[in-house]
């Protein structure tokens, strides 16, 4: 039995195309993987902690082999709780709209909160960084509101493929990327059908691209 966590970066609720595609993926995944479960982590629901000065100092304290204290300890414990929430699953679905040719800042905040030493990675003085979140799979839904095939850079360009925090460390499945679909209803329908097909496969790391936020 697998546990799927959908991490959404759009604040637009029912108006969000990335969320609609992700719901199709999740529904199809559950229908074709009996016994599996799925939960939703809305990055805008107020539960994602800040990662400010106290947390940054705590991270460097841990890097140096120390133990955070006081305000640093509180910030570090919040980061640990968020990572543990993330790490409790073995399948991930990220839904990511394009904002200003990049990803929403809440997604970067999530990356900064969970990407901690001895949790997502460690560092060896000779061999460098090593991912610690292994044996898992992830899919990413990317959406873009304006750009489509045949349109020039004056329409904003394509969203660069950006695998969200820790996903680069999340198991060795294949990753696939595509251009956003044209800005029309038919394109959305096609992408939702594609999401359902990939959910049925369910055991690879994919990047889906569509339109809308």
C-alpha cells in the first residue's frame, strides 16, 4: 500500500487549472492502486512555517554539530515537523503554476523549510552532497497561463523544468517534461486525460506541463 501526498502551490482554489489536473491524477491513482491513500498539503493553508533568521541560524548550528536553543530551537522544531510530515509518504504529487517565469514563492519556502541536513541531505568532505530521501517517487504538474507552442517570448516563454525541493533526492524514477499546452479548454481536457494516464502507471517520476494557474 502506498501513501500519496499532493503538495499544491496555487492559492486559486477552484479556479486553479494545476489543482484540477492534480485532482484528476489523484482520483485516478486511488482508483487504480487499491489500498493506497492520498492527502493534500496546501502550501497556502497557514501551516507552512517561516524560515527566517532564527531558522537559518539553527540550520548552521546543526551543520556545525551543535544543538539549537531558544528561538532557534523553536524554529528548528517547526522545520523538523514539516519534514516529518513530508517524509511520511512514499509517493508525491506537486502541482505548480508559473508565476513571473518561475514558481510561487510558497513552494520555494517549502523547499527551504524541509531541505535540512540529516533530513533531506548530508555532506561528506570528500564526496559532497548525498540525498537521504530515497526509495520514493514523485510527479510534477506544471501549468502556464499564456504561453503555448508557436508563441514567441513576448508571451512569457515556457516554465523552466524545476523539480521541487528534495524531489531530486526522491528515488531514481524517470523524469519527463513537456511544453505547456495551448491556452484553450481543449488543451486543459487533454492534460487532465494525460494526468489520469500517468497516475495509472503510478511508479515513475514524471513532469507534466499544461496551461492555466
